[in-house]
């Protein structure tokens, strides 16, 4: 086994120590301190090079420091960064127009973080429920799935089934009903006259790369339509090319009523998110009803415009599809004893370690020692989700290292 001497250089330890001392211990990061990135690669403070197989939870689908996005950011930094929505700026209009044209929705409301866009969708869906569907005041219900991840605000963690996310953060916001993920019959059974929406991730990323059975979203879409319930797709992680289509819902040939995007929307340069829908839903917001100081700011908008163009121009969804199916079949063919299942769609890949073999963390640590950054999700799963610009040669190298690491026992 390789020693982990390189992982604990004085400089690395010093950086980690300062964060430990001066910040909350709300993460359990791998012991590496990164100070540079380019494409699919990052470098640590000791100059050691790593292949990034997490891509900031899919926020850097375009690769680190994409030169076109960097240029757009630089250019905008020299002209205007923030006006607030009290005034117009010349970047927001083109941004929402281009985002609507790409997604096929009539309206886009830009926010900053993913959680804010989810909150925006929850508010829009509830208000649509009261004002359009006619649900009695304060009775609206939104159906969500078990094992979901939609962000960290108090309302969103109210309907999380992960105890760590929700314990002692109560009282929980009412109005959410949890059904098992992937079970269309359970969704149908949970609908009442007060149901306004169904909020779902097309693939559960933080939940452990859980892919529902084929046709689940199509069935859910059918059920929502029949019952006048809004289908809300959280594509913050699955969207913008990650799963081999521009949006994961395209695999099921459906069109959600509300679409939530974030993460890769600004290519890792800036927090930009958005809620999208047609006029009927977005029309529930009037001046003063909702907002954000930074949402739609010219710097974020300029960055996001270029980040979207890069995804289209470089054919990143198709790249993810081709490289992903090949990679999954290669890992499956390894038939490693410790692996319970290999699953994936596009370059959103989960390698589930069997409970007999232990947990995923030591495998991730061994990969890190070999220069591959992958983070475990939900104890058992090694997630492989590199920037979509990654080369086939780099992935080939990952396969070789993975083969050796999966043969190790911990
Ligand atoms: C990351 C993520 C969020 C939250 O986004 P933040 O920018 O961290 O607030 C919401 N939903 C999904 C599916 C995510 O992956």
C-alpha cells in the first residue's frame, strides 16, 4: 500500500488546521488543499496533480477555468458587476432569453444558489396552488421523495429524510408529503385535492446516484397532468449535460412544468441558479413578492451566458453520454468483489461498495493517493462525476487505477 506521506505535508496540514480552527465542522473533506485548476485537473499546494472526478458536485461540467468563460468573466469585471434589480442591467435580458431558448420555457427567474432556486419554485408552486388551482388558503401540499437532496435551507431540510440534515433544526415547515422515490403508484396515492406540486430529482445525486426504473418520470408526469399537479424537476445536479442529455428529463420524453437549474449554469465561476416555467406559473410573482439582491446581476449573467454556450458548442451532453456508457461498462466488466453495483447515466456514475467490503471512504482515500479525487456519497457509493470536458485517455487512466484500488481490502 502507498503511504499517505504526500497527503500530510506541513503546508497541507497548516491549511486544514486553520479551517478546522476558524470554521464550522459541517463537512468531512478529503485531506487535500487545492490552489489551481485547469480542465479536468487540479493541483494541491504542494504542486501535486489530481484528476477531479467530482467536478464540484457537477458545478464545473465545463472544466476548471474554462478559457472562454474566464474571458467573459474578465470582460464583465471591467465594466459592471452589480446593479440590484432596482435597476435594469444589459446582461440579464440576454441571459434569461438565451436560457429560455435553450430550455424551451417562457420565463426564467435567476437566483444565486441552488437552494434559493428550489425555495423560489416552492413559493411559485404554492401560490399557483392557491391562485390558479384554487386550493384553500394555507392548505397546499407539495409531494417530495424519500432520500431527496434539494438544499440546506430550513424549509428544504424540513422534508429531508436524512437525519443529519434535519435533526434539531425544527420545527419543520409543514406542507410536504414524502413518498418513496421511484414509486409512481405511491405518488398517485399521495395526491389529494390540496396537492400543488411534485418535486423530484430525475436521478438522486447526493442520495447515492439512485437511478429510478425506466418510465418512472414519464408515469409521474402523466399522474401530475391528470391531477392538475405541477411537476417540478430539480436538475441542479443532473442538468446541463451531466447525464448525457442537456436535461435528464429528456430521457423520459417529458417536459416538467417547473425546471430548477444551478451549479454548472455558471461553470464554477459564480453562483447562478434559476427557476424556469411558462407564463402561468411565473405569472404568480408581482413586484415585491420575491427577489434577491444578487439574482440576475450582470457579472453572474455574463458568466452564465458563456457557460451555457460552451455546453452547446462543445457538445458536452453527447460527450457525457458516450464516455459515460463506455466507462460504466468497463467498470462493470472488472467484476470487482467489493462492488455491489455500478450504475450511471452519462458521466454521473456511482460505484456501490458492498457492505461486506466496508464503506466507500477508504477507497476514495486510496484513489486520492493515486491522484484521483472522488468523494463518497451516502457511505457506500464512490461517485465518479468528472468535468464533461475530460479526455478519454484520462478516463482510461482512471480505469486502470480503479481496477487496482477495487482489488484492495480495507
Ligand atoms: C447541489 C444541489 C442543490 C443545492 O444547491 P446549492 O447551490 O448547494 O444550494 C439542490 N438540489 C440538488 C439536486 C443539488 O444537487
